[in-house]
C-alpha cells in the first residue's frame, strides 16, 4: 500500500476516533434529493456508495427502491450507522472486510481501493457525495482508475463536488474542478453537469475561514 494511502487512511480513522466528522449530515443530501430522478438509475438497481461514512443518503436510496452497497473504512462509522438507524445487522467476514447487512443495505467495512470488478458487478448505479472530494489529488487519480474503472458498463450515477479557490482553504474537502472531473472520467464515462450552485451564502464557517467563492456541482456520469 502506498505511503499516501496509508497516511490518508490513518487520518480518517483518527477523525472518527476523535469525533471530527463535520461532513456528516442528519438529513439526506439536498442535491441527491433534487437530482436523483434525473440520473435515471435503473429501478431497483444496486447503488454503490463509496466512502459512505454513516450517511443517511443510504436509507434514502433504500426508501427509493434501491439496494445499497456502501464501503467505509472506519468500523466506528459502520457501527454508528446501524445503531443510529436502529437497524439490526448480520455481519459476515469477507476477504475485503466485515460485510454488515440489513434489508436492502449492505455496508462493507473495508478499503475502497481493495475492490475489484467482481465486488462491484451488481452496481448499476452509484452516489458519490463527500467521497471524491475527500481524497487528495494523487488518490483521486487512483480512485478513478482503480475504483470507478471496475464499475460495469452502463453504470450511471451522481457525483457531487465542491469548487473553491484552492489557496483559500486546506482540504478535505478538496476543490475538484470540472476540468479535473472531465480529465479523470471522460475517457470512459459520459459526463454531464446537472447543477452548478453558488453555496457560500449558506456556509458561514467557510466565509469565516476567508473563502471567497464556493460552488457545489452535481454531475451525472454514465459509463460507456
Ligand atoms: C468526508 S467523509 C464522507 C462520508 C459520507 N459520504 C457522507 O456524505 O457523510 C469520507 C469518508 O470516507 C472514509 N474513507 C476514507 N478513505 C477510505 C477508503 N480508502 N476506503 C473506504 N472509506 C474511506 C472516511 O472514513 C470517511 O468516513
């Protein structure tokens, strides 16, 4: 495993241990609710949720008829997810980590970079919130080439990024501009911007840190 990935994994585990999880939201992501229908994910399809945390987007997707396959490194996050959602889970040890299952939701406690095409074969859809933008630039390249490249042809999904002047704030979350998304994905995926929204007005903490512009961008990606 590379130094960069090891360091990044350690940082995330420390964040969960220390409760530094400001990224977590108690309500479903507004851009998921707004855009999911336009993504056109096949009815009943399994949605891959990389870097899932304890996101309530997973139950939202399940309520909308999907099976969910989330992948999350931190066991604390996985335990908290099932406890907070009051879901009884069955846990099965797999070569990629402990797989927690409850009804339509399966959450693998493991490293997203360890997944292969077989692990993702059933995922005809994905939802990426606070995931690609959680990774530093070098890992974003690996994420596109080693994780997204394993998703099946025809797979469709929603990716939400943030854009801000990079020198004004240290990530994560990192600023991932449209040019980078296109550079990473356009060779294999059709990339469409669904929404580009100025959100600084609603983000007092970002303004207080001196950030002068902040956009959320929602992309529809479809694998060719
Ligand atoms: C910014 S959080 C976002 C969580 C979730 N998507 C949400 O919207 O609340 C990123 C998550 O990715 C997890 N993570 C980081 N690196 C990972 C890896 N290599 N494999 C799986 N999960 C990882 C972290 O533990 C953290 O919970």
